[in-house]
């Protein structure tokens, strides 16, 4: 026992109260790592692709929290499953966020907390190429939430915002509203996660059928990947 107490393993398995107060140093060694790396020549049209979107209490992935998750899985180009839920963030939701999203604090009180839905969400994402519009934002919130819950995710994700900047250089704005107007798309619900996922999916499809017809394999979209 004395040898164990003098080892790093002891500190990891039995962190001190001080370690717990500062985020449990040992947790860094015990996180569950989730990885997926598609082959460079994997065809996008034959891949499992999940388009996802978060609504949050703010813009800071370290301090703010997710209040809604939306995700749509496509396999062989067909929509096969949806994942959608509100989340109780356990922090205040500002009037500004309510005005943008339509999500009120009262709507969130009885909703599940992030730790309850994360296993199902990660299972939904598993072995898929992730896609989001302004993906750096959504991936930052995903990774931050995962780290707090003991997960480390290393999944491929590419950004339709970056892709549209490359393929539509003459379009003045590349936000989702401008792209929807450019391609003649309508939102079921703007700034609600599933509604934004649906439009992102349609934008991606339009880009790959027109200006991006040459983009067919995972390696073709890696320049637009976010980590």
C-alpha cells in the first residue's frame, strides 16, 4: 500500500479534496476517448453524415451552456434519423437569447440536463462525419460539454460556412439566412436546432450538386474541417 500511495496511479484513483475542487487532475487520465477517422477516399454520398446545431445561453463555450440540441443523420444521402431535445442548462437564460431563439426559461425547467442526454447524443454521432454551419462554434460547445462529463471526442467535422466561402466567393454574406435565400430555401424555425439543421443539410446538398460537384470524397472537404 505504501508503494501505491507514493505513485501517480494512487493520485489518479484517489484524488485529494484539493484536486476535486480544481477539477480533479486525475480525470484527465481517465477520460473516455471517442475517435473516428474516415478513409481519405471515403465517398461522402455513401458515408454516414450527421448535421448538428446547438442553441446556447451565449457565445462562450467555457462559461455558457447548451439549451437545445438538434441533429439529423444521413446515410447514403437519405435522412434516416433525427435527434432533438431541449436541455436544462442550470444557468440563467437571458432575454436576448429568448428573443433570438424563442426559448424561454420556463420551457427548460423540466427538461433533461446535459449529462442525461450526452450518452445518447454521442451514440447518435458515432462513426459519422459531422457537419455544422460555423462549425467552430458548435464543436467548441460539444468538446467543452464532453470534457466536463469525462469524454474526449476526436471526430471529423467540416464547416458549411467555410465551404460556402470557397465555393461562393461572390456572395456577399455566407450566413445561413443568406445561403437559404440564395438557394431558395425556407426555414421551418430559424434559430431552433432542427430547423437550422434542415437548412444546413439543404445548403450542403445544393453546394455539392452545383459549385462543389467536384467534391466527392472525405479528403476533398478536409480543407474545410474544424477540430
